[in-house]
C-alpha cells in the first residue's frame, strides 16, 4: 500500500523547493520560520551554552538532507526529528567526555525576583535532572504542544510508549521539583 | 478501573488521548479517588509552569555562522565540479588548454603569493567551520582541515625540510600535554605546521606555527590585545574557549582551545623560552 503524502502548506512547499536548489534566500526564510522552534527545544534539551552551535548544526543537516524529505510526514515532524537526534547525539558525546548531564545554570534571566521567575528556574533545573528521553517527550508535549501521534512519529516510537514515558517524565519531574524545594 | 490501571493511563487521560470509553472509565474512577485526583492536579501544575517558560530567540550569530558554512560548502562543491570537468575539456581542447596553462603559470604564482578576495572569503569560511567543529569534535575538525589543505603527517626532520626552519612547536611541550599529531599544511596564507595536543586533565588544543599574522583566521570575531607571559597576544573568545596568537621571532604562533588566561600565559612563556635566539 503506498504511503500517503502529507500536505505541506503552499508557502512552505515553495520555500522547501528553493532550499532543494540551494537558494540562499529560501534557506534564510526557512530559518526565519523555524529557527526559534529549533532553538527553543535545543536550549531546553541541552542547556543554553551550546544551544546556538547545535541549532546551527540542525539547520546545516537540514539543508544537506533536504532532498531526503519525501513528504511522508509533516515537515515540522521531520525537522523536530532532526533536532532531537542532533541534541541527543550531542548529549551522548558530552557524557562520553565525562561532562555533567546538563549545565546547572538557569535559562531564565533573574531580573525580577518574583514567584513566577522562581518557578521557571525551578522547572528548568528539574528538567535538567530528567533523563534525556523523558525530557524530550515532556518538552514535545508541554512546550511544543504536539499530539501523541506527532511525538511518536518524531521519536519513531509506538504511541503507547509516548503515554508511559510521559507518566514517568511527569512523576520524576515532580520528584525533582520537590527535591529542589518546590511546594506546589 | 482501579488506581493502578488509571495511573498507567493518567497522562493519556490528562492529554485527552484515550478513546471515549477509556476516558469515561478513568473519569469515573477519578471522581471517587482523591489520591489519583491529587496526582492529576500535579500534572496541571506542571503544565502551568511549562506554559509560563519564557520565549527564546536564537542569537544573530547562528544564522551568520550557518551562512558562512553554507558558503564554504558551496565553494567546495564548485571546486569539485570544476575538477570533474577537466578531463573532458582536456580531451577536446588539449592543446589550447596546455597553452593557456603555460601562459597562466606566472599569474597563478602571483595569485598564490597574494591570495584573491575570493580565496580569502573561502578561507575565512573554511576556518570558521573548523573553529566551530573543533569545540564539538576536535578529531573531525582536524580531518576537515587536513583534507582541505593537504596536511601531511611529519616528524621534526621532515617538517624542517618542508618549512625551511625547525618549528618551535616541535621542541617539546609542558608536561601537561601530549602530542597527538603533527602535520604540515599548505594554507592560503602560508605553509604552516600544526600540532594537535591532548591535556592530561582533558580536552584538546591545536597549535599552529606560521609565517604571517592571522588577521583572517578569526573572521570578524572581536579580539583584544593582552600581555600574557610577558608577550603581547591577540585573544579571541571562541564559545567559552580562547584562541591566542602572538609574534614569535620572525614567525607567529596561534593556539586554539585554551581554557583560560593562565593557560595562555603558561604556553606563551614556554614557547618564548624555547625560541632560538
């Protein structure tokens, strides 16, 4: 049975066609459209310090592999898969080099010492303590707002596994937050 | 459904991913179970915290570095494509090409001595790519540079023969370092020698000894001049590492991958002591 193609919005399809020809304007436009999403996920997966480098690497891979995007999934799903793989590869490399799991610095600037900022910092620290595969699934659901089907497609895992990983992610995250003094 | 069954499905229930029947059964259990409801309340709080995380924007340098890398790759592809065309052209226009090559030798020699703007741009992009890769994977970065600039592994005698001088970087290093590889490379600026060294405490540095100063190596990255170990050095910050370059007699030394100013001063002091008078 042939795999059905997923419709790509016309403007994105046009940009992708330009990228396939190596047109710099199209590449820039694609970066403008999706750079923030890639950067946001990368920062929260690997920390602020190396997120710019990894974001850059994701787009480099994207432009090199753009011919491989066959339209069997949404473009965003393909892009998120590239991003997650690049971030996980980075984390594996960092573990091999005996670095800490994640830099412990908070990603939020503490310009106001209000409760909201404290909660953001706590969540960022707790996320950094979470296993990388649990962190990934939590971020895709709660920050990127993806459905279980989209997450399953991005991570190439069964939909049932998405639910069980989210159970563990949420449970572990609450425990890490309590360890950090969260009283919520 | 009992507590255990509901807990297994709690995320899917919370996210509305169960089918109608399961959703209803789990909902029924939750109405009568305060412990499971408390667990669900915890999920809601996590969602609220996650949704309040600030928006993040990538720094401008991500695109500018990416663009340089894309330029370098495009230049490489063009060069390869041109090389592939040569055999076909030479069969057709062999004599004419031979004449052109002969007439062009002087011009090529001139170009080799004074690189063009296109060469400069390509080199800056190439070196930028090397610097980015060096921090992530020094071996991959090294391989890229060696391939691009025809690096040849050398011992001290061979290096002296190719360069016309005995490089200071081959006169030994502080105990903290062990040499992994030494190569001579024909870069557009000059033929230089480069040592890749491992620190005993972890990490890699690359040391270049070269004829000309390195104004192009670091592109438009900001740099400062500082006195390190008694010598004026140009310092460039590279993603929390330091690159240092200084005049070393008639030549220059550039080191990439330094951790802090103490390490810069130690190496500058070491090499300047080793410099032949």
